[in-house]
C-alpha cells in the first residue's frame, strides 16, 4: 500500500510510503520471528519501537542524500504470550529479522492468607477483588496465582455438612504485579490486593522525586522502548 508523506529531511520532498506487506512469521521454542524485506535500507535508517504491546517498524530508503521512500508496519502483540522487554532485531542484505520472545510458562504461586483486614494503604489503591465467604476459616482457605489467573478454593464446614467454594478469575497482570498479591480474610470477607505494576517498577528502581517519595512513571513511559538492531549478529549467522 502506498501513501504520500511530507518529508522533513533536507531535501524536503514528498516521498512515497509503503506498508510492509510481505512478512514471514515463524515460531521457535522461545520466540516468534518476523522476517521482512527492506531493500536498500541502512541500519541507521530503521526505527523499531514497542509501546503498549504494539510493535512499530519504520524504515527510510535513501540514495546518497536523497530520500527514495519509506516503509511502515505495525503489529499488535499478544499480552499473554509475548515478553516485549526482550525484543531484538537484526538487518542483513536488506532483510530485517525481528525476534519476539515468548513469555515463559508461569509458575503456580501460593498466596498465604492473613486473618485480618488489609492495611489502610492496600485498602485504598491495591484492592482488586473481594469475595464474601461467611463461615470459612483461615485453615480451610487456599489462594494461588498463575500468570494472570487467580484461584480461590475453600471449604465451609457446619456441623456435619461441608460445602466447597471454588473461584477462578483473570487479572490484568500488565497493570498489577500479581506475583506480589496478598490475601486477607476478615469477618467472612476475602480481600485480594496487589500493587500497581508501574509503582512496583518504580520501587524496584529506587526512583524518588524531590520530596523523597518513590516516583511513578506513566504507563507509556514504562512500556515504550526502542528496539536495537544488530547488523554484526546477522552477518555472523550466515
């Protein structure tokens, strides 16, 4: 597909923009591989970015100081199966190859419930689920997390009767750090909490603002990243 585009380069001429149509996709054990032709394009004229699980590729073909055309393509990445932090690319003989790592298989983690109300700070901003469980004791409650899935199982015992409770629900683990989830059982109500992921990232990096508080980045600032292109690696693999 061809579009017109106004160039802001020195020659300031209108150049055609082509959508990259012919993309070969293959799957490896630990990644997906995208391969596409970019004839006449130099490494320094390729720009690859990932933001909010959208991969954008832009490339400029030049002849000397003259811009010939632009190439453009966007890919939507699956949040559940892709790990965008490890994306890398190589360029060799006019062929761009982009490696998109798969997310490792998540482990099942046990969340040990506490017989108390959640702390005030958790109750305000970290609560993502509440479930009424009257008659359930702490010893009969089990909470687990696996990737973006939470599992709650419990038994309610009354005299000679036992009833089972099982719940499974999905959490947006791109926004919540579910690996740090906590569970609280109080007055027959189960409360699950997890810190927002952008806050967890800021805490791990130790970033603080001028008031000494941990600074949190916007979602775009956290997730946007430029993808490096390695021409030497591509040459070595010939």
